């Protein structure tokens, strides 16, 4: 499975110590502009997660998608990173876009693009690796300081089989 990840999501997964398990479970791609924002600018600012993401790129565990010459997205509607995410997503080939930006999630869904949040990708890692529920909840616990309480609780209940049914 191939996923496209935005800057905020890759940073949160890295800070939670979950980037490695994600990039070794799924083919993980970031647009070049996201690489520039996270790695180049992050290193200049002294962020340790920037070094970790850069190492994954150097080792080939994290792919970088080159800019699209004729981006099919109107520049005025999105900032640079979001524009690159949407353009690559519209070209297809990704099972999902991973972002925690609610506005971007909404726009992607309007465009018919499958999009999800970091907690959902952690649950998908657990399912792909056939991890016990307790271990997946532990992974979510690592991510919890970096995501909303609602996101954490929703996926914790889902993993534990306690998610309220309609």
C-alpha cells in the first residue's frame, strides 16, 4: 500500500517515534516541497525530527515525489505544500493521503481523494502487521500527545472494539 503524507503528519509520526514502523509497513511518499519544509528548513531551525526524516529519505525508506510540471490545482486555493499534496493525490496511485489538517481533509474528500488522519494509519499498521489490540493501543498512546483527544479516543475505542455503533 502506498500512502502520501503531508508535513504535519510526518512530523507528528516522527515525534511519536512511529515513523519507522509506518515507512517499513507502507510505501510512504512526501512531495519535494514537504521534504524542503520538513528536512531543509527543519535542520536550519535545529529540529531533531528533520534529521530523522532526512535519514529515511537517504536510506530509501521514504520516497520524495518530484514537483508536477502542470499542477492540476489552482494555486490560489492551496498553500504550496497542500497544492503539492492535492496534485499528487489527483494523479492517483495512492491508497490514501495522511494529514491532520481538517481543511485539507475536507477539500480532499470533496475531490474524491481518500484521506485519513495519522491515528488511522497507525491502526492500519497494526492490522497490516497483525499486532494485538493492546500493542496498537500502545502505539496510539505514543501518538496521543501530538493529536487531538477526539482523534485518539475514536481510534482507541475502535481498536478495543468499544466504538459506539449507530
